[in-house]
C-alpha cells in the first residue's frame, strides 16, 4: 500500500474503496486505469478487513467474563 498507510483510517479507506467501486461500475475507464483502480481496491479491501479483524479481537478481549458478545447494530 502507499507510504501514507499509517495516516489511513478505516473510514477513509472505506470511502476511497466505495469511490473506486463506483468508478469501475460506471465503466468509462481505460483498461489500464481499471486495472490500477482494481489493484488499489484490493489493497484497501485487505486493509479494511484487517482493521475489522483487529477490532473484533479487541472487543472479544475486552469482555469481562470472557464470553464473546454479539453487538447489535442500531
């Protein structure tokens, strides 16, 4: 990934990934540009997945009685 990865947050990575998906879905790109965006999208998806895995692990470790709790989305 780029050297600015240490400044990348989950939210900014997800937003960039969503923008890439939108551009690829529009289909108005050259093959070269499409491949570049696809590669960047793969990197961002891997970064986001890693961040989610780390957050899940942290939540599991923070439960007081050691039980895994399921959080409900609002």
